[in-house]
């Protein structure tokens, strides 16, 4: 019985096939990731579209500000605080939004207000310390 030493296709044939499939796979995955993350718009500024709307994203950027969903959340928190001025959780959540946006000077009085309502609010204590430290670091 003759011994068969080579099995499969020679490298000059299967190597280009593997490369084509790898390029196609990476291209499709890149497209799906871009579509899934909605890279057509950004919370940090206008997208490449002329009118500022993002085609593949559910959050639209208006005037370079935060997305509409964030603005709605801020409005809801402010309305909740107006309706319930002693709601330390809502005050802390609003302060957290300011802290996340890098607006430390606006976050500090909100954390202090939440602590005045409830001195045992650990989230407000932590946020206040973080906002003060971040403000100290941001100043020259």
C-alpha cells in the first residue's frame, strides 16, 4: 500500500482562502460592533452628520451637549427634587450626574444638601469627598 505523506490542500491554495475569510470575518465584526455601539453619534460632540442627528443611534446629540436621554433623566431628577425637597437619594443622584460630567463645583452643594437631609447617606459622603478631591486636582 502506498504511503500518503501530504494531506489536504497545499499552502499556496489554502493560505489565500484563510486570509479572505479572516478579512471578511473581521470586517463583519467591525461593522456589527460599530452598529451596536452607535458610533455615528457621540455624547462628547456632534457627529459627522450635518444636522447633528445620529443615524444608527437611539440617543441623539443636540448642540454638542448630552444625549436626549441624559437630559430627560436630569429633568426628571430636578422635578423629583422640587416635588420632594427632602429626597436625599434624588439629590445625591443629581449630584452624581454633575460629578460624572466633571462639574465638581455644582456637585458639591448638592452633596452637602443631601447630607443636611440625611447625614448617614454614604453615597453622598463618598461623592462629596470625590468631588472635593477632583476640584482640588482640577485647580492649578
